[in-house]
């Protein structure tokens, strides 16, 4: 073989390798509730769709419909050569931990949990900080001095929302009464709007006039109950202000969309934690709720936010020791 033929063959091989690297397709595995849950999964969906629109890239996707599918779904994506593979939600952590060991060259991402593997990026949020702000908003808005919280599945992560909400509510009004409920103890608690509505109605009957739902798809029933009763509700994860405009006081937004978009643009192993300072959480203010939040209340919320970012207010993290120490 001549030198020129050898060089041509080597160039062709390098070009093919480059094309193959560029063709690597990411994958997103949505958890129970589906990518159109109007909450957590849907935020991830918006992030990957924005990446698709901006880059012209394609991606694989799968929606978990029962808990037994998680390991198989992640493994099949890895076998297809997808990378990075994004597992949406803490519930996929155990499955990802198993599969990541078997595919050391594949890049993985977990949203909302930690997986300590060298080929995994874990993205976490300081939900307690955003929940503090909507807790303060609830107290500042309530006319009865009674505010409510309804969580989805009773797990430490949702207690983290509850604890932050309680801290913010009490900071704004030390005498506020807080009523709390969890929807259930299994994954079905994320998609039970009927039960969510029942819990909300029970709280309203006790005098609650603002309720914060951290319950995935279950929240839809809570927001409808608030609309029917003429009470206020606060959404979660995605900006849900548009679902029942006029009675949606705000939403505690987790920028899962931004997190997913960013890891698709630049994957880094290790742990990334996003709070108010990093723009990872926030309370939503837009045309659907602008008239519900007075300039004076907004000023107080902005002051709380500034103090949290500056470290003057330290919002207790329930998951630090499984207790709400505030």
C-alpha cells in the first residue's frame, strides 16, 4: 500500500470516527406521571425539546408506566448507544446505579437524586429555598391566617418542600396555622387528582385559604378544588399559573428544563446543586398572577430572596437529617 493510500485510509477512518461521535444520540427517560404531567416530567420535556430546536439534534425517549421498567429502560438505552442518558426523577436512582456500572463509557444523568458513579452527573435542587418564598407569599396573602400544604408521595424530598414552605410561612407570620397532608405512600400518589381535590376541600373546610401542592399530576385536582372554592393554590415544578388563572397565586418553579438543557449542552460528572442563587428555583410571576401579588408583597419576597442568596437567612433542609429543624 502506498503512503498516499495509507494516509487517505487513515483520514477516512478519522472522519468516520468523528461522524460517529457527533451522531451520539441522547436519551430521556421520563418517570411515572408521563412527560405531559404539567409538572416535573413536563419541565424536563421542555428542556430536551429546547435543545432539539436549538441544535437540530434528535433524542430517544421512554415513559415509565410501572416501577419494574426502570432498569430495563435505562439498560436498553445504553445498549442502543445513547449518551448521555437522562433519568428524570429520584425514583430512577437505584436502577441507574445498577446500569451505570455495566456501561462505564456511557454518560448518565440523574435529576433529583445522587448516584455516586464516575460516569454519572447528579443534578439536585434546593427546593426548600423556593418553597420558603411561596410559604411567605401564602402567609402574606392569607386572610384567615391558615395555609395548607398537600404533598404527593410521602418521601423525604416532599417533606423538604413542606419544611421550606413552613419556614417561609412562619417567617412572614409567626402565628400562621399550617395544615398538612400527603396524598399517599406509593407512586400512584403522583397522579391522583380526585384524592388531591378531596384533601384540598377538607383543608378549605378548616379555614385554609391558600394551599401549596407538591404532588405532580395530583395537583390538577387541588387547583380545580381551589378554583371551585374561590381559594388560592400554588403550583409546583413547572410554572402552573396558567392552569387556573385567577386562583393560582404562584408556582414554586424548579428549573428542571434548564438543568436538562444544560447537561445536554455540557455533561460533567459529579454533583450539581441549584438553588435561588443559581436560578434553579424561584416563585413564578407572570401575566396570569401579576394582579394577585401586590407591589408591597413582592418587595417582601424579593427581600427574603436577597437574604437567602446572601446567606443571611439559612433555610433548613429536611433531608439533611430527616427533620424539619427551623
